[in-house]
C-alpha cells in the first residue's frame, strides 16, 4: 500500500495529465466553435475522442520510452500500474465533452450550446485550479494575484498556440 507521500505524488501526476488533456481539449472545443457552421455531432465526437486517445497513447509511449532509455530496462509492474493510473487523467479530461455532446446528440441542447458550456466549464475549472495552486503556494495576496495573472497569460498563450494549428 502506498504511503501518503506516494499517494500525493500519484495524484499530482494524474492531475498534471488531467490539466494537459483539459488544455488541449479546450483548444479543440474552441476550434470547433470557430467552425460551428460545418461541425456535426459525429465530427465533434471524433475530434474529442481521437485527440484524447492520441494524447493518452503518446503520453504513455513517451513515458515507457524515456524510462527504458534512462534505466536501460523495462518498467517494473508497480511503476507501470502507477503510470497507467496517472495517465488516465488525460482520458478523464474528455468526460465533460463527451457528456455534453451526448446531451446535444439527443437534441436536448444544440452542438453550439454543448461546446460553449464545455469551454466555460473548462475555463472555470482551470481558473479554480490556478487560484487554488497560487493560494496554497503564496501566503501574500499580492504574490498570489501576480501568480494567477501570470498563469492565466501562460494558459492563454498555450491555447492560442494550439488554436493556431487548428
């Protein structure tokens, strides 16, 4: 059974992958919104699912390869299990999109409403995480506000870069 520190490390890795997936899917959903006149439910599902699966596979592959290069051996089972748990964060990042697109597929809301809701939800989640990270790191409110502002700028730049290729 992992100790508390190890559980925190596993959760930090999971959360890192979850944030990475969320940022990428945020850019995907914004690009779908920009092209809403030509987007179908099937196209939106395909973009979200294939982007997520591609990120997940690439992330796992990169971890396996880097481990073999650095250690000169295959990953031990315990580390493999830990890695799979951590990398599941990328898969979890697609759940809000899939749920909202499913609601749209049943005609309850439009595709546009599903995508807008997903973008707002992702941005709100990222804002809460950014504020929580700054709050727990800085005791001084001024430093926390500066940190949040810098992180928002960095996040916006990352999304802008991802959007530039879509």
